[in-house]
C-alpha cells in the first residue's frame, strides 16, 4: 500500500486554511494561488487562469503518450457556517459546505505522492476547477480548450459522499448524477381591488391551479419506469391584503437522467402554463434553463475506477444515481471518464452536504489520495 503517512498532517493544515478562507465561484483567487504555489514547489508544469480562475498542473514521466486527468473543484457556497470549529470560515456568508476544500487537499496529496513515486508511464493532468456550484466552471474550462491543451485518455472526478461510510468508494456505469434544470413562470394580469374580484383576473388563483397541475406531470405524463423530479420551490405575488396582484412568479427545478424525459417535462410545463393563463385571462411567460446535463459515466472507465478502488478501500457498485447535479458532466461529455463517490460518514453520522454544520472528514484524506494514485498507476502502469 502507498506510504503517504508523512503527507497527511500538512494536508490537513492546508485543507483547514482553505476552509477558513472560502471563495465563491470564479472568485477563488487566493485558493488558486495557494494551489499554484504547491504545484510549482513540486516542479510541475503549472497553468493558471483557465476557466477564469482554474489551475492545471502537468506531471510527465516516461515515454508513453498515454494520459489521464484528475479533477478537484475548489469553490465554496453562499452559506453562513455554524460549525464553531477553530478553522471555521472567516468570510461571512461564505462556507466550504460541500467539501471542495477536502477535494483540493486530496488532489494535491496525489500530486505530491506521484511526483516522488513516479510509478507510471505517461502524463497526469491535475485539474483544479472553479465554480462547480451552479456556475459551470467545468464548462468554461472545456470551452477554453482544456482537453485540446491537456489531452486525456480518461478523466476522473472524486467527490466526498456523507451517505456512504468512510472507507467505501462507489461508482456506476451510465448516469450517476442528474441533469439540473431551473424554471421561472410569470403569470401577468392587470391587478385590482380584492373586494371586486369579478373585474380582475386572479393571478394568485391561477398560480394555485398551475402548481397543482405541474405536480401531476411526473405522475401522469412520464412513464413509471422513468426517473424524474419536479419541485416547485418559489411562489412570489402580492404585497397587501386588499389587492389582487398583477403578477405572480413561480420557480423551481427539474432533475432527470434521460434527455427525452427532460424534453417531455419542459414541453408539459409550457403547455400547462399556457392553458392556465388562457383559462384565467392572463398571460404566461416561461423561462426554462438547462444549466447542467446529466453526469454519465463511461462503462469501461467506471469499471476501471472500481478496480482501482478495490486496491485501496471497499469498492461498491452504486445501485442508483443521485438526483443532485454536477458540472463534471461537461468534462465527461468531452472525454471518457467516471465520477466517483468517496464515503466519508463517521460512525456517529454527521451533517449532509450543503448544511451549515457540515465539515469535510479529514480521516478520509489518505484514502482519497490513494485512490487518485491507484487510478493513475492502473491506467498508466
């Protein structure tokens, strides 16, 4: 087994420093700078400013033309931390509530170990990606020619997973994370006095009907064998008790794995909104955005990841994909690879991702490093 014991304590300190100084998407200037310093110190070829604030480190060994990419996201969330830990966020309203600080530390640890062991023949590209949390940093890196500049036979992304016990590593062929869409529907009338409803189209009543009908889309318009989620998360309308508002806004999200199901749901939302508006004497505007595609693992790459995982931990075939989304999907559209879940739950449980009490479990840093190294040595051995 790879001897990395001497790496752990410095990486924990590095991880906690990043945690204490979180930065939101495309603003990760301090984080990117610290990463670049570490990579330069290792003697790697370092490229900065890719996808605005992304960093790429390149490590070559031997004469092979084979190559592999390893990705860590590095942005934080707009959440107020409530852990009260000594290394808690020093930036109000910004918090590493998804463990990206841990992802950065694990990938830097892998770079350190691979630099000194060099038990591979080929090129390793270390991708430190900005803006995973809803802003599409992976898409920007790909659009800027990431895989043309740094070709990869395979690309792997590793994410901590509190739903799995520490020591467990899971992935699956095909879909592993959902496509993420968001919508906003605006119902517009002219507004009027609440005591004279007969003279005013009622946008509130129409919104209630729209919400009810939209919640039947999955049950009545999508095949029972398909998987999808539609959640309405916002309703805004009105400002006082005696006025029927002229406008009501309804917002929410759709999660799917199949583009045909995605198309059907969007078409249904547009159709229902138009029908409700017509029935109530209103106009309806639908803004529907598909911001992240489904994360689809290549079958061979997923098996390669499971084989590597079995050498360092407990490898597990994930039985079902998750409906949460991940912009690593854009990298998988451009290069064959796989997205991997690293279990990090402690015996007493712990907070879930995106929770103000969450903190990355430093006990799994070593396992994450070993997995990255195993992926490289297996593919470039």
